[in-house]
C-alpha cells in the first residue's frame, strides 16, 4: 500500500468516527430531550423533532427483523471496505471515498442502535410532506447514495471502475 493510499484510508477512518459520533450524540440528545414528550416544533407545519423507536426499516417496513438488518449492514460494510481498499489513490476518487464513508457511517450508526436497543432512534419529522421520521444516520445514507448515483451515472466513465474487476489471469493462476 502506498503512503498516499494509507493517508486516504486514515482520512476515511477519521471521517467515519466523526460521522458516527455526530449520529450518536444527536440520538442521545433526542432520547434525553424528546422521549415521552410532545413533538418539538422547529418550523410550524414544516419541521419538528418527534421521538420514535423504529423497529423496522424505512417507512416502517420489515418490523422486528433485527438479525436481517444487521446482516445486510455487515454485507454492505464489507462491500464498502472492499471498494475503499481497492480504489486507487487518484484525486478523482476522493469523492467516492467520502460518499462511501458517509454510507458506512450511517449504516454503523443505525446498526449500533439495533444491536443495543433492538430499534433505531428516529426523531426528525418533515411535517409539510408527512415524510417518515428519520435520523442523522439516515441522512448520511440517503444523501451520499443520491450523490453517488449521480456521480456514477454522469461523472465517472465506464473504465473508471476497472480497479474493481477481478483480473482473470491472476484468478486462473490462483486455481
């Protein structure tokens, strides 16, 4: 591993820790200030903080499927680690590192809740569009995934991801 690659992976780790800490802190504040309390209006009719213990996925789907959610999160984290380690240390992949680290941070933040409490603490509610209650980790995953899709579709070229291909010659030599 090159020195530059090591620096980039250290950056990823520091960013991951900061993102998870922000998620943990906001959820802790939500528990302390919002649990068993009426909704707290931020912008009347638009945004409020409203404590919710979510035992499912987005929109309340798959209630009480803790093992499934943890398994899926671990698989995604494994894929993200694989991609981060394989990604060249070229400047054009820096955004990819940040976006994948944000997705990992969100997955870890919610996985910690599931493992500790059997539910995820959600508290941000957009009243205006009656959007399901969510949390900071969900914002990381949603925002980073949307930007990643745009990047893959419109910025990166097909051959920009050749580093993820398995070299068939090397694969045959291992057999």
